[in-house]
């Protein structure tokens, strides 16, 4: 913006300011009324709909999966993405702090007098990037499956094969969920996408014999399952060999 444009802007601003109304009591009254309306709506919704508190935490079980409030889902997802234990402080403290610092310093980087978003590319692009990242992480955190359960739908072929096959399939599901497989593998909406491959459709890539060989002689860092009780080992193979 050159000197002429700046003087024109200030002149128009002075005219509009003289024609306007003072902040108090006009703007203050509008903000106060709107704040009362919002509070009233929140109170009414809490009385009519109630609060979704979920099931009561049971300290006697190890399968309880704690979930944060929806406005913390993006941090929950960041903590899931950053897996190394040494980087947990970065996920819980570093990332939010860096984001706040970037937003705090934004007015110092973009000092233009323009108020229209398309004329302030730095501020607009930063806001869109931050909002999009938080929205994506919130969505992924809200839809993240339990790390202690395999919630895949039982295939129709397994149901049709009879109760014995179904029982072995469910036993294998439990063994996979209880032996830490979801820490490195993804099964449907559960588990982590790495460092191991996605097992959702593993039977389409490997036959049952190949799955058994991989469980006995895996690639590092995956541990070997050769010392599992035979019944549990067979259940894992039976479960994974049905995932097509």
C-alpha cells in the first residue's frame, strides 16, 4: 500500500467512524444479549438432553478404554500418531504450544491494514491450515477404534461354516487383541498404521500356511509367536486366514 492509498484509507475510515455509533453502550449491549442467549440455549440443552457421560469407569478391568472430550480429540490423535515414548512430551505439550505461538506471532508477520481475507494471504492461509489440521485430527480421533479390541465385522463365510469355525475365529480375535498386535498393525478401525502392515485383508495376500510361517519367523521388530500355546496359535492363524 503506497502513501496515497494509505491517506485515502485513513480519510474514509475517519468519515465512517464519525458516522458510526460508540462502542458503549451499543456494541456492549448487543454482545451481552447474545451471550445471554447462548448461555440460555446451553442451559436448556443440558436440561432437556442431559450430559452423555458414558459408562462408569471400572478400576477392576484392564479393558476400559479412556476417551477424551470431543474438543481434545485432535490432541488425542496427535498422541496416537507420535508413537515413540520419548516424544510424548512433544505430542502433549510441544505441538499445542507451537501452534499457539504461531497464532500469537501472526499479527507481527502480517501487519497490513486490510481487513478482507483475500487481501491478507498470510493470515488467511495460516488460519485455514490450522483449522483444517484441527478438523482432520478431531475427526480421526473421534473415529479411532479401541487399542484393546478388534471390532471387525465377522465375515459371512465364517458364520456359514458352523459354530466350530466361528468359535475359533472369535478366539483368534481375542488372542490378537490381547497380545499387543494392534500396537503395530491396523485391523479395520483399530490399531496403528505401522510399523507393521495393515492386516485388515491379510488373507488376500497370504494363505494360512504363509501366515503361520510369518508368526513363527517374523521380520524384526515383530516378536515370534512360536512359543504360544498351540491352541492360541491355531486360533490366530484361523482368524487372520479369514480376513479377505
